[in-house]
C-alpha cells in the first residue's frame, strides 16, 4: 500500500517465505525443473506439491511463469494435530498478523486424508477461530469486518500432519485467461503445457497436434515457443496483498513483456476433423496472443502427412469415457497408428486412459508415464524418434529465434 509515495505496511514485514507450488500427481519433477529455470535452488518435491523458498519477487515470478503448477501458496505453518485443541493452539501460535491486515477477508478451505480430524468443516471452523484470536492480540479488536482484499487460507491434514497455507494465486493457475469458451472434455492448460515440456520439444522442430480439439496443447506449445508467460493476461490474489510492494508486480510484468520472443518463427500445427471445435481453437489462440503462430487446419488424422522431418506430435485424443464408445476409440487409435507410422523421424506423444492403446496403435511405447487428467488416471505414451542432426538443429534454432526461418 502506498501513502504519499511512501510505502506503509499494515502487517509486519516478512522478507523470505516458505512457498508451495501445488501440482497434479506425476508433474512434480516438471514443476521442479520450471522453478530451477526461474533461479530457485533449494527445492523439495513431494506427492502433489513442490516446496521452495523465495521473497516477494519470487511470489510474483512463480505465479506469472509457472506453466504446470496449480497454485502458489505461502506455508504459514506445519505441525502435528490429532485433536481439535492441538489444531487450535498450534494455528493460533502462527504469525497471522504478519500476513493479514485487520480488514482482510480470510475464508478457510480444508481437506483431510487419513487423519483423526476427519471432519473438514470442523477443521475449517477451528482454524478460522484460531486466526481470529491471533489477530485480536495484535489489533486489539474483538470483531473483524472482512471487507478488504481476499486472503484465502487452507488447512490440509494428512496422517495427522497439518499444513496451513495462504493462497497467493487466487484462481487456479490453469486459468490463463484465454480459454473463455469450452468444448467437451477439454484438457487443462497446465497439463497441456506439461505434455509439451515432457516431450522436450524445441522451436527448432515442427510441432503438431492432429487431434487438437479446442486447441489447448498447440496454444501452450506456441506460448512456450514465443516465451509468453502463462500468467501474462491475468491478475492474482497477491496483487491485492497490502504487504506486497506494487513495484514488485510492475517490474515482474515488465520482465514478462521484455522476455517475449516477438520475432520468433516456428511451426505449430493444429488439426481436427470438427470444424466447430476448430473455431474455438482459433478464438483461443487469438486470445492467448499466439494466433499468427498456430496453423489451424480442418483435417482428419489419417490425412496428416507433414512434409518436414524431425517433428514432434503431442496429442490428447478421445479416451472412450462418456464421449465415445470403446469400438470407435479403438478404430481411431488404429487410424492414428497407420497415419503416424510413416513419420520415422518424428517423435509421438499420446495421453489416454485407454489401457489397450499400444495394441490398437500397433506399436509398444518407448516410455510410459502415469499422469492424471483431472480425476482420470492416464498414461502418457512416448515414442521417441531421432533428434535432428546437430548442425541442422543449431541453424534451425538460430533462424527460429532471429525470425529468419523460411
């Protein structure tokens, strides 16, 4: 908050925070690699989240740049709690006035897994009361209006271990701001980006999703290729935290603009047989700011015959759950196998929950990785083609970045 050009804080100053980036199961290593690319060194990965430390700048940067995380949280405290008294006293002892101003709106979310405190509503109520008691001691107030900015808290219990956090993101980080229209069974933007990153695709190679649906995967690929930060079109809960210096956000967003590869040229192909769903893909690509970078074509997958070599296919075809019958899905996967087989220099990556995929596709994957698409357990089948020749790769990447590619 600013007053007459001088920053004043309604809460105590905290220079370093213990942070948590939550993610879908199976993507922890991807988030860790993203954080390393942001310059973070001390990173601990656990099931479903990654812990790291950072200052206000890192809160802003991680929200703006993390492509595969669901949210960025401040870990306010962690402790054992097998009784409501323990939960109350331990929560009350945490430094809540360092984070919450006296007018803060602070709803409490909760979840409990394999813990004696199994009633989530009761845990939420206890945490709320404990926070209020902590704030009373600092602000000398009996009631709190909660008319100010939102500071969403969460208590997560697992085997009687409680972690209490403050959400800096607000809405989930998959909400980039470009997908305002939806199609049936869309893949989340965070998972779409993760599939591209797991493929290790680079702008020196052509990229294709021949079953693109509403376009999430190729749009995420184009954003990666052009180095467009996934959070560049949205705001976050921490934008309104009174203790976050507005200059931090201003500089972080300027860095986002400075790092865009505005003249980069690379091939991203998006195809689908459904004309209506492709209109959504075109709209989403424009909204994401990568419309000119994505070639969108109405085309059945069996007509996919790229003229270039050493490309990368990443696709999320129908699984046969709710939308299609198993027989139709099996036929589609057989068609994909025939269409992709001649592409000997291409790498192919397919995510699906269909357990007989390899048999229908006609080839055993080089690698498989278990991932979750929402609540659906899937496998990410990886067919690894040869890498481009080293000299050609170097020249292609140089041309792509400089905008001289033809």
